[in-house]
C-alpha cells in the first residue's frame, strides 16, 4: 500500500466536548468502574470535587470525535478493513469532572511504511477551561498490507 | 510501593453485550466490535473487544493500586492479538522503579494463553510524592 507522508504535521480543527455527569456514569459502568468518585456526585463532592470525576480513560470519549475525523480524512487515506489499533499512550494532568468543557486538537505525528504495512501516529492534546492540559495522547494505527 | 512489588491482579469477564455498551459509551461504533456477521466477513473469529476497553481494564488495575483516578500519570500499551467477549481478562503488573514520587509499573493483559496487551507501562503518582 502507498502511504502519504505529506500529511505529517497536518492539524485538524479543534473540537469542544462538554463533559456530562450521566456520560461519565455511562462510561464508568461500561468499563466496570466501582469507585464512587465516578458514579456518585455526593461522594465526589465529599472528596472535594465539583461533580463526578471522569476515569482517566474517559479521555477516549472527549478525544475520539477528532480522531475519527483524522481516520476518515481522504488525504490520510486509511483503508478501513485493514486498520488495526497498534498502540496507545496517554499522559494525564488535572482530573476532568462533569461540567468541564474540554477542547481537543489532533495532528498527524508520523506516517511511514514497512514491509507493505502503513504506520500512522496521531497526537492529541486536550485542555480544560482553565487552559490546563488534562490529557495528551499518541494513537498508533497500523494498516495491514493487502494479503 | 517498592520495586518488585506486584499490583493486585484485576480479573473481569466482559459479558456478551459488553461491546455494545462500550461502543455507546465511547462513541466507537466500528462494526467489528458489535456485528457478528460483519466481523466474520472481514476474517475475524467474531466480534472482538475494543482495544481501548481492554486498556481501560489495565488503567483500572493501576488506579485501584494507586488509590484513585488522580494517581494515574501515564499509561502506554501495545495491542497484540484480539480480545473476545465472554472470556476472562486478567491484568497483572510489577513495580519496576520508584523515583521522585512516581512508581513505574510494567503491566499487561492476558486472555487465556494470549497476551493481548503487552509492553504496557504505567506511571503512578504516589501519595506524599
């Protein structure tokens, strides 16, 4: 397959995500969280938080809309049936709580080809309303060579 | 936490409809996770777990060990092999270093004999760090 290294450095319009209490609860229940900080607003307030706290991996929820834009960008040219998620890294800053507005930007960090496989790395950065980086991510995807 | 310590293993068996709930919760509706027929058509054994769901289980083992969500500073994983619903996932990890109030944990996730997340590394902020 042919990759397009010309897209390295491309950035995408920032996306805003309003973090809701019930969305955090829905996510927390889906991944099996039992910590009341994620599920019970009064428990979260007693622990000093404004509302329920997002589990760290909730970063997927507020980042994914922009990541999907990149994955579907014709200029990036990903062949979906051959796409596999190769690796993922997140680094977290201050906690995200219900009521936060998170703004995420994504860029293409790297594109390369080895043995017919395409390797794509996308970088995301999410900031809260105070301008603090709550999460930065590196999303590594592999488009397998045609059989 | 000291180097050599093992974190408490986390075991979970995603039920048959977990991938549907996770798709709704996360926004990742790739049909390989929710449509049995589609998954088979593209050469998979059936619907597979979302890698990021499995990573969330690795994250949960860390925040349980670290004492809460604020403890997880960084997590990096490599996805290998496919996770399947209705089979137990087991997350394990070993502390490899402690410095400047941060513990480094090498971890992974197995399903049966398959190591579906490997070369995973977490950094945990320690209390009083």
